[in-house]
């Protein structure tokens, strides 16, 4: 508990008797009179939140945003708030509208065919990618070159960057390489999961890349040009799982004190509860230079992809089981962090997160009490996962390797399979 929370609990909570205050556990107050109103009155203190020399106009904007963000976090109607502001202040014509752009991503409403009566929000990198492609084309045109054609995968078939022996880039080329890798990484953040493995591999050479690496970066841009499916839809429908796939047993004897960490100062959960699920995978010894494995994790809230991870592991594992159990531990830590964050935002969560793994040995090892640990160096990942199951933070089931969505985040797939798995994630 920080100092601000201690002051609130000591001085203000005892006098917050009205139910509208929500015991000071939320971002704003809720008044249910003739009209339902959400009220926020966040303040900003000089030399704490702003400097005396700050532009008053910018300061007013910041103060407005601080309060509007709290109101939005409470699920209130921001349009009504903006209409009230517009009655007193002249705003730019057409500036009060539904969001269209957020941090470089296109924001739009989307209708799912199976549920046409409701709009969902969708995020895509279309405009950002188009601008990046225009910049790359201009760069290539200045050198009399063009992007490759008939590209079906982010990297050329069979290409491994760690085996590239072409010349090293000069200083100017290296600076350009670092810039375009930064652009590609942001495109990944905006939802292009189909290029994450390729970008992760090429990102290893930010200190010193080779000419062949730069050509493969151009290959990634050519793939983006020819495969523009990039929309992530925040589908709020709950997924349906086969409960028979999840093994149940009593963990009390092995982990008697196992319990999920619940934020002690979390706000009162409000709104519709959500269900979490996760796909996890590892490409064992995928790096030909170091023989480290590559982890891939994708986490869903209801049917919306929220968090993803694609990165080389920090240790060398001698078996497929070792790389998969390390990937499972990484997934568990990500799930715990996201569940904690959702609770601090006041989002209610139903049940444990359903985790799907395509390695049968790992699934049986972590879901059966009687299953022994045969490899001592895997013990931390092994017990971390089993304790999370005992605490009912997660539950684990077997997923076929053909349908494991995390496969897209671990290895360089052939064009048809990449397209197939991408279709389950991106619209």
C-alpha cells in the first residue's frame, strides 16, 4: 500500500459513509438520482504533477484527460461528458467523435457474422503499415530496387539469420536497419502476430546486422504488403471448452498453502465477468547458433487476444520437455500478472485461466499429483506451474499441435499453415 492509499484509508475512508462513494475503492463516485451520474474530481498539484512554467492550455488538457480517463474506466458515457463541455467551450467542429486512431492503430467497430446484432471494437495496423511501406519503397527506389513479389512467408523459405555470412552493414545501413526493426516491432505490438517470430529473429542483430539480414527485413515488408489481414477483434463472447480435457485432483497435501495473490486494495469488481484462456508452445533448440528454444504465448480474455509473447529462452534445454516446461512457467507468470492487473481495474474474473499445451508429457506432469519430476533442473518451472494449478489460477489441457495458436509465435511456419493459424487470430 503506497502513501496516498494509506492517507485515504486513515482519514477519508471513515467518513465515506454514502453508498455513492463506493468506499473510495473506484476511480470515481457513482450517483444514482434522477440521472445516473459518474463524478470524478482528480486534482493536480504544482511541482508534483506539473511545473509552474507549464503552458496553461496543456495543463488544462492534462487535467481534463486525467478526469475523463477515470470516468471512462467506470464505464460511463464519454459522449455525454463531451457534450456538456461543448456547451461552455468552443471545440473544433467534428472533433467530438468515436475514436479512429490510437497509438498508430486504426480503431473501428466490427460486426461478427455469428452475432450481427452487436458491434465490437477492432484494432488494426493498416494505416501505420501503409505509411511504413511507403517509406521503405522510397528508400528502395532511391537505390533502383523494389520489394520482392509472390511472398508467402515473412522470411524466405529455409532462411536462418544466425547462419547468414554476408557482409556486415556499414554505419549508415546499420542505423537504417535499427529504424525499420523498430517500426516492425511496433507493427507487432499493434497485432500483426504473423510476423512476430521473424521480427524477433531479426531483432537479435540490432548491434551489428549483415546485408542478408537487411534483405530479409525487406522480405517482411513485402509480406505485409501482400498479406494485409491485420484486424484484432475484441470479441466479448465467452469461449466454450470441453471440461473433460481438464484433469482434476486434490493438491492440498503437496501445496497446502497454495492460493492466488489477490490485490488487497483492489476496487469492488463491477460489470460483466470475463474468462481467461492461454495457448503456450516452444520450439526446442530452434536457434542453430546457440540451440536455445523459442517461447510463444498468447492470452485471451473471453475471445479477445489481449497479450502475446515471442522470445528466445535464456537457457539451453536438452529436451523438448525442458523447453516446454520453461515456456509453461513464462505463461503462468504472464497470466498471474494479467489477472492481477484486471482485478486492479475492477474487472471480475470467473474461474482459473484455461491453458492449452501441445506437449503431452508436460500436461501429464503438471496435472497429475502422482507424476514425479525426473529432471531436477526443471524443478522451478515444474513446481511453479503445479502450484498455480493448486491455487486455481490456471488449469491445463492438451491441445493438438495442428491447432495450437501459439505455434505462430514459436517457429517459422510454411505459408499454408501460417495462413490457417493467422485466420483464427486476425480478421
